[in-house]
């Protein structure tokens, strides 16, 4: 019997690609534009899910039609199809309920307040703490774990209903919950972490709609498999038609688009032929003279189209089969997108890496994350998820340049260069010392000093949040132009004896802070001095 591994429409493929790119873009600052983009992708997914549900309903209608014509032959398969429908409806209902619960938790709404709301109405689209707690939880036993078990149970249920040894292969690529998920350190990640940990609410909501689409796709593939088992080789069933299975969802300029075109339930001893044409939306038997012939074997025709222009491409044709009544023709059509190989490698602060501290980097490319191959130019990255990384250059690289390169695994033993970015490595600049939070050199009152009995160090015009701790300083007290005392202190605080000196100081007394040292993850720095004079 014939079937395919959960084929996707061109619209579904483009939506999946948009989702992957947007998820990777979360490595950058989550701006309103990115959140709005998730709304667009989510709305498109919801429309596609509605359209696909209609397609599934049509499959059930065809089953009912054949049941009326040949009840004895069709009923066993029809009964199984109804079991598939029940299981799929329950799975979709579970995911819809999860979407609603996520929305309610993120925005703090009641079920009544949720009525009529969509993703664009969500106030906390950029919140990731609540979704992470909801899906992952403190011990990894959150909603995502339950969801994974539900999905695996759903697939196992379908396999049991169909009860055909060839069927499990049909679902190999459907609703995948097991994979070799690893971070940059080689540590394993679970499916739950890979899909929901540290993602904003808008992304999680969109993922749930994506899963609903995958359930409908799986349902359609299963029902189609059952339908194809009803001796479709006799061509008595009018749903027999061509099926297009592309080898790749993304095609780069200079590469080739490849697809297998088959007919469900066809005898593998058949050698069909296709006639196809580029840039067409339809094709019939009457168009054969205008189309290109491609011969097939064992029931399959392999179509290979060299790519030229960039953007959306479409084609259509007919497949010819020999029957006892003569040749029969079945129309097919499909579309794909050609894109230039490119990758965005974005330092999240500036085009500079600072040695000795973690530097955030975001990487986004129009391919699945597991297909990316990244060369870090000698740096050791820490993977944060969602296209986010951190790199901490060694101080020996100060004054040098490093290059990060990205390529994509095309799945055919080939890789495609996606781009590279060069970064300068600089040392962390010295912070500036202050008395209290903001008192620098100049005239001050004793009250100001007594209210701020400590030193601080702060970075000026520096994009990184870097905490400094004062470890030591030297203080000289000068009266009437003569140094009356000098001492080195440990830590940032003014000890009681120094506070007593300040309290008893007269107008014109100077306090000269020198040899100030501060420490952070960037190392130890010697800071500039501070001289204040009592008013």
C-alpha cells in the first residue's frame, strides 16, 4: 500500500521556516517588531490549521462515500479511521487547552476573561519566566513533560489502530519527541528544554499552534494510509492522485530543488511517467505537448529542478499510469522557495568582544538549528538556547581579531557557507572610583562624606552589566597644606577611626584617596584617585 511520511504543503514549509528564524531571533533583544512577527506567523499557522482541518474532513467524507458503495470492503478501514479521528480530536483539544492555560497564567486572567482573545491581545508576550515555570518547572516535570507523554501516547495509539508493520515508518518524522539534543558543551537536552525553556510567551504560544498543525498533518497521513489500503490499485477510488515529496524544505541559490512524485497505492511494478512545467499553477492531459517528460521506475518519478532566480517558485504537471482501461492521467502541483545562503551573526552589545567577560552572541539562519555548523575562531561558546550563545575571550587575544563562521548541513553530504563575521577583542576599560554612589573630586560637606562612608567603582558608557568591588585604597589627610596622616585600608568601607577623622575635620581639610584597586570577573584594576576638600 502507498503512503508518505506526513507530507507538508508549501505553506506549512514556509511557516515552519518563519518560526525557526523568529525563534533564533530571540537571541537578539526581544523588540516589539519581533513579537509582532510572532503574531503574524501564529495567525498564519492558525489559518493553515483551519484549512488543513478542512482537508482532513474531506478525507473522512471520501471514506463515508466509499462505505456506501462497498460496505463489506471499506467498513474495517472506516472503523479504524473513526478511531484515528477520536484520538486526533482529543490531542488537538489538549493542545488548545494548554494554549489557553498559558495565556491565562502569563496575563493573570480568568477563563471568562479569556473569551475571544488571541495572541495579539496578550499583554506579556515577552515574558519567559512564567512559560518556563509552567512548561519546565523546578524539577523538569512541568507541562511540557506531560505534553511529550501525550504526543508519544497519541502516536502509539495510531500505530496500534492501523496495525500494519509498514505503518510506523510513515510516522517516523511526525511529532518527533526524541532526538540528539545537545548544547555547546556536549550536554544532552530534553525535548522539553529544546522547545520551551527560556522562550517568551509569544514563541511558546506559536509552538503550540505548530504542534496542532503537526497533529492534523499526522491525522491526514494516517487516514490517507488507511484509505490507500482499500485496493486503490483498481482505480475505483477517485482520490487516487499524485503526491509530491520534496527532499529539502530550503533550497539555496546554486543548488537544486529535488522531490519524489508518487501515486498512493500504486503497484511498485508500474513505471509511471510525468509531464511537468515550471511557473505553472495547473496542468492537465491536454497540456502534455507543452510539458517536459520525465520517466520513472518502481512507482516513483524523481524530479530534479536546477534553481535560478531567488524567491517563490511553482510548477505543475500530470502523471501517467497504465491501466486495463488505458492510460490515465492525474494532475499535481507544488511550490518551493529559493533563498540566498546567509546567516546573521549578531553581537548583542556591539561589534567588539571584551576579554575576560561573557559576551552575548545571537546567530540566526534560515535553516533548522540542528543543521547549523558554527566555527568559533578559537573561542569556546556557551549555548544558552534559542540561538543565544556566550563567549569569553582569553586576555591573550586582546588587540587581535576573531572570526565566527556559519555553514549549513544540506543533508546530502554537502555543506553550504552561510556567512561569517569578524570581531575585535579589547580589554575591559577601567571603571571610575566614587565616594558613595556619585561623589567625585571637589568640595564637599562633612555631612556628605558621613552619609556615604564607602567607595564604589562604576563603568561609564559601557554596554555590559559588570559589578566591581573595591578591595583596597590609600588615604592621606592634608591640613593647611601639610599631610598629617596616611594609611592604607582594605575593602570599600570607611572604618570608624576614619569616620571620626572626617567628623572632626575643619573647613579646608583635604582627603586624598589614591592607589584604589577594584576587582570583578574581568580581573583587578588600578583606578584613578579622588581628592575632596571640606567646605
